[in-house]
């Protein structure tokens, strides 16, 4: 699943009433946007079925990273430079 597919999935999910079930049996790979889209749907109550082991590993790893690593934001300093700031 890549960028355009992720957008289409969100569009379809937005039009569904009731429980969303993601059957991922045919999904072999996903880019960062695809993984984030799946994670977003899961966080909003969707159920995932038949995810291949590697895909499940990637989703678990993404979730672990989000929970353990502080997010960086950029803040302006003097001039036109930006410096990272931990939230």
C-alpha cells in the first residue's frame, strides 16, 4: 500500500457506517503512509484480520516507536535557522 492507496482507503473508511474490518491477507507491503493509515484506522476502532507476520511486525514497531520516542518539532530561532525541539 502506497500513498494513493492510503488516501483511497481513508475515503472508503470515511463513508462506512458501523464496524470497519480490514482484511489484510493480500497486502504484502506498505510504505510509511500506508502503515500510518492502517494504524489510524485501528486506533479509531477498526479491526484487523489476516495480516502477514512482517506487516504485523512493522505495525508493532511503528507503534512502539511512537510511544517511546519524543516527537521533534522545529522552532524558529534568530535569523532563518530552525532548531529541533523535543516536546
